[in-house]
């Protein structure tokens, strides 16, 4: 432990994990809603699910898994005090986040262009199950996208601090917690992907 | 500090890359499974594969495999809470 300032490494990480658990329960609630409505409207959910863009979903899954690898590698790199490598790896992670959001933009644009958005005339006129599916889709994926933005910003701040030297091989809990947050974003997408793009 | 010893575990690049390849394989597998004609099996198959992927991310990318007992138990309690919520809700929804 460094002497000038008191650092509670285990405490910092425990706090981060507790926060991640609340995130898990937040998204868990949304998945629960999905499950309950799937049981009520199986055919409408199936019809709506078939209209999803499997290509974008799969591409974004690969992008997020790769970004998760890069940020995990950045923790390994900081542990060995390879700061330049850390910066490249974090840069790669943030690039993946940008690619993810760009794909999301293309996907949502295409869907909104087809008249599919919450409370759109097309969904209001259609069967109730389909509008529930798309409302949950926009809510869950939108909240997840917000997490991608927050995580990307957090990792950018971490990268700046690595560059400045305040995060280094002897004190890197902020990088580790930022990485944990980013893995959570990946974890949630791992479940969003089959629920909305694949199952039906 | 006892915490120092458990934190300093370093996972090599090779191992992380192997986990990444495994995750990509499972992603391909889940897409393939979803194209098969399995009926309700889709739901269980997709959930099983997603859970396996989540397990890999938590165990290796998030270092949970190398954490102490406290974090592991807390993770278990959080997942159990989620499972109870989901289980009891479906107990209601499916047998209403």
C-alpha cells in the first residue's frame, strides 16, 4: 500500500461489485418483463423478433466481446506496468464502443424508417404484443446503449490518467473498476442478443 | 495486507485470447442453434449458451475466479436474488 494517501484496494473493488449487482438487478427486471410478456404474447413476439436485424445483432456481439478482451488485456498490461500497451488497448476498446454505437444508429434508423418506434402509428394499429416487444426492445437496448456511452467515457478518463501517470502498475484500481464496468456492459448484451435477435 | 496477494493475480494474454475465441465460438453456436427447428428448445438452448458465455466473462475477464470468498459469495447472493425474482414471477405467470 502506498504511504502518502490511504488506499483501500479491496474496498474499492467491493464497492464496484456492489454497484454492478444493482445494475444486474436493474436489467434483470427488464428481462423479467420480457419473459412475462413472452409468455403472454408468444406469437406476436415471434413475429416481431423475426423482423430484427440479425446481422447488426451478431456484428455488435462480436464487437463487444472483442472490446471486452481488449479491456481485460489492458488490466494484464497495467499489472506489468506496460503503460503504452494499456493506452493502445484502451483506445481499441473505445473504438469498439464507437463502432457499436454507430451500428446501433444504423439499425435504429432503419427501424424508425420502417415506422417502428414506441407509439408509432404502425405499432398502435398492429397487435398489442408487437408494440410491447418493441417498447421493451427500445427501453432495454436504449438503456444498454447509455451504459456503452458511460463506459466509453469512463475508459477515456482512465486512459487520460494512465497517460498522465496517476494510474500505474502500483495503483490501478480505477482501471480495474472501469474494466469491470465495461465487462458488465458486455454481459448484459450477451443476454440481450439471444432474447431480442435469436430466440424466436 | 491479505488483499494484496489476491489482487495481484495476472492473467496472461494467451489465456484471455483463448477465452475470447471460446466466446466467439459460443456466439456462432447460438446463432446456429437459433436457425434450427427446435420449438421451445430455442429458449433453453439460447439461455444455456448465454449463461455459459456470461460465466466465462465473469470468471476470467472479470477475474472472479481469482477473487476471495467475500466477492464470490456476494455474486452468488445477487444471482440467487435474481433467480428467486424470476422463478416466483414465472410461478405466477405460467400457472395463473
